């Protein structure tokens, strides 16, 4: 055997430590003994108190072990070797059949290379000048004629060579197309498949070990996190933390998990918290977990017109009605058109608001916009119906003049260059822009499409803030910025020190470094009164103690949050304070963990719908978080009026942060113990199921209906209308009575019911 022969051949060259010329007879089996002293011959001194084995015995033991390993390996490898030989035979057969085709390819390549070399050689001849020859030619002709005749000769030779190459190339390509080898290809693929199946049978342990390694790698993968600007339930901008794990996409609002989606099925990151809470999809998956067939969107259990079809590979095809990021209860904004066979948008696509056309444009076959477009702004909502009109050039680059409208009113006209970059003077909306309060910023873009110089913030043509950009388009120096959410009715006062007006917006005032990071102390003002702030590090991370506005901060309710930042994230104890009649009252709070997620017990403000002008009572949400930021166990909704506290709702969360079992939830709260609520059950997927009843406080049932096991409404329903349809002044509220079919679609006639439900 090969291993034994190699061992025997090496034996002749073995020597003992003393380098005697005698054969080796002993081997010392002790790891503490020096390696170069482990072999002994007849003349070597005898070793005491060490384990010694005869060289022949040791040699036989190694050979037996090697033979055993070889036999085991051959048992494992023999079927694979046989398959590899068969595979190689098939490959050689195919190579033989493809020989003519390869020769044709070689000939095509050789033709192209030869022509390329000729062109390069000819190009070089222009540098290799024969001075005497050129002088004779120039003497015989005038300079212009000399140049023209010389170039005509070169041009004629070039096209003769090109035509020759072109003719030969087409001839080879035609021969290439006549040769077929699909059957051989198919046989080879079948052989590969057979080999793969046999390999799996030969050693299943390989796959088991691979799975273990892969699972460990997946388990050890670091979670990725990033922030996006999203719209919360009050239609205000908020920072939404997106956490991407191997399995899920988790959405956190202020450290609270609000939704977890399967990462395999994610098509886009949702930046609308209302959609996260109210939207669900019904459809099927194929064996590869790709969406297949018809998929339909449901809004709070009611079927919508939104959806379309998926084909193999989870690819959209045919007509689709899509939900835009701006879609919500009172703003049914959709985008409708067709997908081609490549899964790309093509042809005419149209924007609709409540089934009325508000924009449109055309996609080319490559899925890119081109030509004239009317688009909606990313901040489009019922109070900010911004429309953009302009032209897309190649590669979906905006070009030329673009006009920004508020409904039919022109706000700005600005320009893009041929590269799709903004240039020259621009006006852009900012802050919480709406029809009453036109907040915008104006300044210049350089030739690279970067903002530079001074940019000024205006509200209704009054200057209220701004700052400078450097040549790299980064904010530098002192800035006065407007809060993206808060606003009241517009009013102004003039500040002599800054030589500008203060509106009743919320302002942030501080400095940027050359990298465009906020640094040092930043202060928050309401008009001219300081109401919060804190400090930034050089990298732009918040640190130390901060006083910040709560997401619910409005003219009527002014809660603030006070606590500490570490490494740019909230950490430790944070408290919620409520300002009432110039008095600060602590109304809630809790702890953040090291990752900026809420942990342990918390008292929060409840995210409910109510009229702030009537309500004078605070509703809180009290319960426990786990270390992942998931709400768990029992949570209570509590009404707090002065010293009076009353539990008016709540339920339980499972360990995945999903509502489960019986719940009582507030629909609208009026204060003074008056509220509309509904109660019913959630399944383990966090979906409403079974009968849900709507009540006024503790009185009789005033509405309700049923959900099926997928959270879809069916049968008879009496529903509460949207807040926008409620008439608080007359204490009159609208309900709608009718039927849903099993697909969650409204059917038949729905009757409007107006009820005076308050005394």
C-alpha cells in the first residue's frame, strides 16, 4: 500500500539521538521527552521510568491505523469517485460535441483580435513619421489637399478592412447558430442532479454539520439598526427605529415595539405608523416562501381595493393598485398601473386621492420614469396637498423646470441640470407646512447640486430662522431650525437681537461643526421661552441630561420628557412631565436599557383619539417591558383627573409583544368619565377575532360586529365613524350600519346613524 511503502522508505533514513548507524529498535512514548531523543538503537543507553515500545510493534500499529483510515475513506469516496468519473465522461462528451462551436468562437475571437491589432498598428503609424517622405508629399500638394488625400486613403483602407471583418464575422455567427447541443446539456444537468442526490446519501453528516454551522452564524449575527423619519398616529413626524434581524424586521417608536414583520416577506420599509397598526395582507406563498397569486390589503379588518397578482419568484405582474406611504384613514392615496413580465412598472401610472386623479406619469419598459410627470410630495397630507410638476430625462433624472403647487397655487419654480442635480435658487417646504402656515426655506445650490451659503427659513413671508451651508453642502455654524411637528395659528413677534421674527413655532437653536454634526449646547424654544434642550458630542450624538418634547406636545397638551443620553441613546430613568396652569406635574416615566429600548415598568401617555378642547383629563398606559423592548403581561389604561385615578381599559401582551386574549380599548375620550370604547379578543397572532362590542362608558352597547380567525370583518356591523366626521360641539356622532361578506367587503346599502350620546 502507498502509505506503508512510504513509511518503509522513510525507515531507512531514521537515526537515533546519538546518530549510531544501527537500526532503530525502540520508541519512547512520552510527550515530556524531547522529540529528537524518542528513537533508540542497540547502543543507546536504556531509558528508565519511561514508557517504551518496540519499533516493530509501533510501526505495525501505525500501519494498521492508516489502513483502517484508508478503508473508511475509500468506502466514503468510492461512490463519489465513480460519479465524478461519469460526470467527467459526460463533460468530455459535451466538449467533444461543442468542439466545432468552440472553434467557431476561437475564430470569431481571432478575427476580432486581428482587426484590433491592425487598427492599433495603423494608429501608431501616425506617430512614426518619415520626414523625407512627408516633405516630398507636402511639396507636391498644397497643405489642405495633402491632408484630405492622405485621410481619404486611410479612411478607404479602414472601411475595406472593416467590411472584410464584418462579412467573416457574420458568416461564423450564422454557422454558430446552426449548431444545437440542448440534448447534451440536458444529460449533463441530469448527471449533476444525480451526483448531488448520491452525495447527500453518502454522507448526511456533512449537511447536518453545515446546518449547525449556519445556524450558529445566523444566531451570532449582529442586529442592524437604523432610523427613518416616519409619521405617527397624530400625523406628526417622529424618528422610527428599524431593527433588522435574521428573521424579523422590528419597528420601534420611542423604544417601544409597535410591529414585527417577517424579514423574508418584506418588500419595503414602512414609514407610516398608522399603516403599521392598521394594515394587513391576505394571500398565499409558494414552497420557496415567495408570494404567489392574488394578494389583497385589509384596513382594520375591512377589505380594500389595494392589491394585485404575483407570479413565480414573488414577482408582481399585471394591474396593481398600490398603497402610497401617505395612505391613512382620511387620505386614501393610491398609485395604480401595470407591471411588465420583468416585474417592473411600465406604461401609465396614476395617483388617486379618494378615487380622484391627483397625479400621473409614464414608466418606460426598463421601469424608469420618463417624460412629463405630476407627482405628490413625500409630506402629502390633508393639510399639505403639495404637487410637483416637471420632466424626467434619461435614467430617471429630473431635468429643467419643476413647479411646486399647493393644490392650484404655485409655491416655487426651480431648476435641475442635465445630471438631475438641483441648481441655482431654490425654495423648499419645511417644518409643519400647511394651508394656514407656509413654512419654507430658500437659498442656492452650486453646480454640484449642493446647498451652499446662507439659507433662510420663512413663515408666511416672515423670516424666522436659518443658517449657513459650506461648499460640501453641510450645515455649519449657528442655526435656528423649526420643529417638524408643532404649530398653532400663525402669529409673530419681532426679535431685535436676531433682527428676525418669532412665530409661535417650536425652535431648536445651536451650532454645527464642519462635518455637519450638531455640537455643544442646543436649546429648544417656544416663541422666546426656553422649554428644553441638551448637549451634543463632536460626532453629533446626544449626551448627558436632556429635556425634550413628547410626541404628543401640542398647544393644548404640553408634556415633556426629562432624562439622560449615553452614546446617542436614551438610557436609565426618564420622566414625563405635564404642564398645567404654569405648574409641572409628573405623570409618567420609566427606564431605558443600554440599547435605547424601554425596559421594566413604564407609565406612558395613551395613544388614543380625542378632542383636546373638551378633554382635560390625562389617559396613561401602565405596564411592563422585557429587555428587548417588548410589552409583556398586563397593561392598564388609566384616567387621571386631579387625584382621581380610574382603570378604564387594557389587556395582556404575550412574550412576543403581541396583544392576546380579552382587551378593552379606547376609541375616543371626552373627559369627565365619558368615552367610547370597544372590547373583544385577540388571537395568538395579535389579530382581532370573534365578537367585538362598542360601548359608551358603562352604558349599553352602541355598536360592534364580528371578526373571523384572520382578523377580517364579516356579517352585520354598526361602526363608529372617523374622528373627522364627529361633531363635538353638538355632541352628535355618526355611526354606520350594514353588512360585510366573508372576504371583508362591504355589501348592500349602509345606513348612516347620528346619535346624541352625551347628556
